[in-house]
């Protein structure tokens, strides 16, 4: 549950507030990209390729003469959509799994967690790559792979929370009144994990951005014509020595966005639960 | 203690078996065979190749053969590097990756612990705020952006270090830093918050009441207790280093296992993909075991069951 003191506390964290504004601006750019972009993202002009940043092309042009600023705006839409959707779906999957496992306890919990242990032994990005080998590398393939991996961390976290919360007297009281298990879980336990969920979501999104852009950067992520920040960075990487602006702007976009989400996450955590001061 | 190690090692067996089965099933569900090329092979040749790699046999038989090989430590032949086995490729590339990872881990621990300790000791000072800003920046910068930046500045601009390859001691510097800085930032944040938490404990108040100087309290009492959470993350950190090594080896053309893994995925070299996955899983499991063992050394209160 959100405490009454949440806003006053959160407002004091200037970095977190600035981050929230930046993220809001990014969402607007993602939604209204078509209106903001000065050129079409796929408009080629080979007479004017690899131009350095100038008045017509604020961030220069790429090897095919496409306007980098417009491509970055287009990439914002794909990167934000993939990471936000993945964050939410990983959260839903993980919460369901973790809540059931933690609430059931005993053998069911044990069996469910052994399964998670196996997946935990495979590094995230490796598992994501394996899944994309199987289901393909389009936008939906990458989204699915990221979601199918992202829930694991969430499940462990929520299970721990539920294990702790179900020992509370009010849960015992509800049980004594004959309230059904599903209702206890949904009405009495899960609402109390709200703070943890919000903070987890805020940290899941930057890790999704990182995973997607890394995947696209090493050439195993999105396939053209879809262009995320990672794809743009990959294109820029090939021309690093002579045209560093091509990787600078996508790199900066990824960095600033991750920074904003991390600061926001820190701020939310401190404001929601001032006692807990751990780095997640 | 010995019983605990044995039990944990035994627990690793089903985990690795599950990982092997999972990757085996996934790689065999991929539509299209590994030898489907754009240019169709003559049917006799294709049949020969498939017979050589047992691809003509039923799925269950192939799985049985694979597991049997695994028991003998045989990861099978590579589909792409003809005449070489997956074991050969891993034997060549794993040592390189281990060196890179160990160096990065060293950088991460030294930088992270020092910065975190200084921040924790002088909390809320300008030093603390600056170093924590950089730490958050450090966990936010993707390692490929950091790597590109390091290459631009230190090899193209100042020509201090080579931008690629893995030959002499100088070529190791940039990749190791590019891989180690993010974990260093992470450890710094964790160390700081752990120290801040310990500073409010009763034993610190007691020590202060006894009239011990602040430095003694910090070094003799607080640090010892604050280190435990840092040790805890070393397990997951092993996985982070593995993931990071894909990108870093790709950027710096380091001939390690990560680079070969990426190539294997592009080439659909399934036995190599499965073999490398297994080795990584083994590394992660071993790292977690080591962490658990290390606990008992530094904190006798933790009982192994």
C-alpha cells in the first residue's frame, strides 16, 4: 500500500523527480514520434550519407543517408514499447508464480523453486538467445524471449515477500473466518507487496532495455527494418573510428534512459520504504 | 562441512542434467535442420551427413546418445568447424574467457570495495554523493557503449592500448575494464548501503561508548559485518560477467568462449550452443557453491545444513 507520506518524501529526491520527467518526455516522444521527427526514419539519401551533425541533420546521417535523429526517435518507440511491455508481462508472470509458490509452501513451493533454480543457473542473456533461436528474432520474438526470462527474478522476490507476509496475524484471522485461499492471497497478501512490485517494475524496465539493446548490438536481436537503439548502436559500431557520432547518440539515449529508470527506482524505494536501504 | 560440499556438488548434477535436457529439447524444436542450406544439398550427401551426426535416428535415441556422451565428458562434434569437437573449441576458448573474467572480477572488487567503503564511511559528504552518482551511472551504461567509448579515447585518440585482439598484456587492459566497471559500480553501491546499515547497530554504539576511535570501529567492527551482502552477490555476479563477456569479446575480438557462442548461434551450430551453455551453467553453479562456502569462513554464525 502507498503510505500517506509517499509524495512528500518522493518530491524531495530531485534526481528521481527529474528522472520521472525525462521518462515522461521519452514516452511522449515514443507516442508522437511521427509528428516530431523531421524526416521519415527510412528516407534514404545516398548523396548525403555519413554526414556529421549539422543544421539540417542534428545528429548527422547514417551510411544510407538516413537522418539519425529521426531514426533515434523511431528507435525510441520500439525500445520503449519492448521494454515496458516486457517489464509488465515479466511482473505478471513472476508475481503469479512467486505468489502461488510462497503461499502454497511445503512440497509445492519446493518443487516450483527447484524449477526456478535450474533456470537461474543459465545466465539471462544466454537463455534469451536460446529462446530467440527457437522462436525467431522479430519484435514479437524478442519481446517473448525477454518476458520468458524476466519473470524468474520477480518470482523469487515475490515468493520471499509472500512467505513473510503470510505469517502475519491478519492472515491467520482471515483464515479463521473461513476466507478462501485465493481471496486471502488477492485481498490480504498481494496488496501489501505493492511497493515491492512498483520498485521491481522500475528496475525490470532498464534491465529489459539493456538486454534488448545488447542483443541487437551483438547482431542477435531485432532484424531490419525494425530499428531499436541497440540496432542503431550496432550500425554505428561498424563505423566507430571515422563516424563516432553514429554510436554516440544511440549510446547516449540508452545510457540516459537507464540512468533515469535507476534513479527513479532508487527514489521510489526510499520513499516507499525508508527503513530498507538496500541496493536491489 | 565436507558433507555439505558433497551434497551441494551432488545437487549440481540434476541441475546440469535439467539444463542439458532443456537446451537439447529447445535446439531440436528449432524448425529446419542444421544442414538446410539455401542451396539444396544432393539427397545422398545430406543423408550421409545426417547419418554421421545421428540426425536420422529418432529423437529419443539422439537424446540418449547425447547424455551418454555427456557422462563421458564428450560434448559432441561441432557442425561448423569440421573435424573439431565441441570439447576442442571449449578447451581453446575457455581459458581466455576465464582470464578476462578473473581480471574483471579483480577490478570490480578492488574499485567497488574501495569506493563503497569510502562512501559508507563519509556518508552524505560531497565525496559520497559524487561517487554514488558515478556508481549509478556505472550500472546504467551498457558495456558496449562503455567499450566503444574506451576504444575511441584510449586507442584511437591517445593510442595507448590496442583496440582489439588478445596478444600481450596491453591488449588485456581495455576489455578487462570494460567488463569490470559495471560490477564495480554495483559492488560500490552495495558496500555503501551495507555499511550504513551496520553503522546503526547496537555493537557500534557499544564500541563508541567504550571510547574507541571511529576508524577502529569502522575497520575492526563495521567492515567485517558489512562484507557479507557483498559476498552474496558474487554468485549472481558470475552470471553477469558471463553475459558481459559475450559483448566484450565481440567488441574487442577476444577469442574467448562468448565470441564463439555468438558465432555458433549465427551458424546454428547446435552442439556448440548446447556445450557452451552447459559450461556456463557449470560455472554459475560452482560460483554459487564457492560463495556459500566462503560465508562460513567469514561469518561463523551461518550454519551449513
